[in-house]
C-alpha cells in the first residue's frame, strides 16, 4: 500500500513570495490533516478535512494560508505572502475516517525555508 | 486546553542501556495516546498507541502504559540499539472532530556503540 505522498520535498523562497504544497493521502482515506512543524517543536495542526469539507481550521492563519481538497482526495496548502516565521516542515497526514481514535499516517513532509 | 509534556532532550545512551522517556498529558476528555518516531531525514512513523486506561502499547521492543491516575504514558525499552537513534514524540488525540494529534516537543535520542 502506497503511503502519503508530498511534494516538493524542499522549497526555498524569499519573504513575500507565494508557495504551494501538494499532498496525496493513502487511497481511500477520508480524513486529511496539514501540520506545521517548526524546528525543535512538535507538529501543530493547521487544518483538518473530512472528505472535501473542513472540520477544523481554527489554527490556520487565514490572512496568508489557504488549503483546499476539492475532490476529497489530494490537497493543496498555499502560503501567500510568506513570512520568515513560516520556515518549517509542513506535514500531511491521513486516516481512514471510519473509526474513532484511529491512526494517522504521515508523509515525508515539505521543508520550507523563507529568506 | 489539551497538552502534552515530554522530558527535555537530548538523551544520550550507550548501546544496550535501558531507556525511559517521560510523557505526561492534560486532557478534558478520554484521549488516545501515541508515540511517534522520526528517524533522521524521514517522516513521522507511529511507534505504538493505547486507546484507554491501563492499555499497554508495544512495538519493536518499546512499550508504554496508559496511566490515567498519573496522566502519563512513559516510553521504555530494555536494551536500545544504535538504530533507535531518532526523535520521539508523545501525542494525544480525542478522536472524531477533535481527531487531530497534539504533540509534545519531542525528545532526541542518540545511542552510541
């Protein structure tokens, strides 16, 4: 079974530029999460989707971050414009969405450096 | 709000030493508890989990017991190997619409031969 795919793996941009990350979850997984992991910290949830609907985006900085999952499969996270403090690893995770307290499976992450 | 506190690292051990990484949590409900591991250059992998009080999760020689009375989920391994060198994250989830994971800051483990 293929795991969670993410691209690109690395991205370097200058502040005020825009950037987009892509995630393809495990086939059949209804729930998709985006997390931000700043160096030296644990991942923090940005947004949770159930199929193509948003379940929780309370910690997403909506003035600059946006995310979509139009067909309930893959997802895109965008930052526009980027700030220095957005430098982090952006992790995508998915779970089947069929049971309570289920396991989340993580992709390799996209490492973003904002200069 | 819900939170997870892990012991500060880094932790450096010799091969075959005993490992304990402490984890305590604060939660309003009855969360599931997890340990994830991040090997150098790789993504997060689930190491073990426990979904209710007194459950013991185990995998690859690691184990942790869900202690509701002490709100703890300490990770232990009897004999570490060099290949166990990684960052270990304790996390909780309340499931359903609050199914997102809340992570501790991580503990870096280095095992020397």
